[in-house]
């Protein structure tokens, strides 16, 4: 966001599902900086907007895209980016597009900055640590691992796979890190050199299956009850789709890992409102 604002961007286009935390976060961040967020949302307009979608509607400009059109995501995305660009007229050069989940090199800079913060003595420090996070596109885990490698920390990042196979996430890792190095490598306005010349594809990153695997978006019996139990016992609010997966993996790791284990809570709580509409009996 700081880079986009510095470039004078006036309009930003991105996409996501109805309860996408990404679209809500992008819209809020854009509004703070005077940038208009154009949000392409998969599916039909709900009778009662709630959760992340309600926030997205408050902060940004929503266009609903049919599921059949959204199935061809790149073509759909390019079509709507062109529409917004054409509408900008003489300001067309100030329009930018961010893909779903912000799985792009520029977004990784914020995650590197997050690692810098987490390594401060008042947070995790610089001792051995296993950092666990849930993964949709995998960009969060990849950015964290890149930050760990760049700072030379004795940390391991564990990405819990939610939306694809291990092959998919390994491909994401290879493509994102290669694109990041090409854009921000030596000789550019940022100088990015990994310690000891290590390849960006050899990051301290481990892709882990969910403790209870399921199709992405599915809620299994007992998930909501587990979230309630954790909330009542710890004051930490989880959701069954995303953060519960990281919590379960971190709990499993804590039983035998050397060093500390930390779960990076990536959000998802507002999605509980949508889930309560789908599964009222579980709440």
C-alpha cells in the first residue's frame, strides 16, 4: 500500500469470494489512502450483507461476478480491469490490479517487514521458532519464509494447505520467489540478497496438510464447538475455515518441536457471521 500510494495510484482492482478477508482489508487500506477500491466478488448479492462482505461494501465499490464467469478467473479479471481502466480516461495510468490473495511480489515486502517486527526482543526474539500460518494462495507463508531467510533467523515457517495440493503450493513458492527476486533483486531500487547466496526456492518453509483434511470451505462436525472452546478458554477467536487449521497444526507441533511455536493469526473472525447464516444450528 505505501508503494501504491507513492506511485499516485487512484484506483485499485482486486477480487475474492463473498466472505473474503482480502477484499475487505484491501478496501479499508485503500480508503485510508484516498484510493478507490473496485472489488470483484464471486457469486450473487446476498439478501443481508454480513461479515467481511459488509465491510467490503462499506469501504469499496463491489461488482458481483457470476460463478460461471468467475470460474475463468484470469479472463474475468482482465475484462474488469480493462473496464475500470477505460472509465479512468486520462488517469488510466493510475489504475492498478492486485490478484486474489495479493499473491504478488510487491505484497511480500509487507511480510518481510512483519518478520522484522516479530524478531524484536519484545515479540518472538531471535531464538529458534516454528511459525505456523494457514494458507489460501500461500503468499503469507512464502513472504514470511523469505523474510526469515533474508534476516538469517533460526526459524521454520509452516504453511497449512487449505486450497490446493502440495504441488500447487510448491509451484506458488517457486513462481512467487522467482518473480520477487526478478523485481527486487540486486541492481534494482531494493537490493535483495539471500544469506550465503541461497536460492529463493530453498526457503525455510514446510507445507503441511490440515490436521483434518477437507475440501476448501467445508466445516466438519465439531469445528464450531472447538472454536467456542478455544475462545472461552483463551480469549482467542478462531474460525473453522482458516485460523482453526493453523491452531490445530501449531498445537500438534508444540508437542515435540524444538524451540518455541507461534501461530500467526491471519484473521477470519468476521467470516463467522456468514457461517452462522449457513449453519445456524452449530451456533
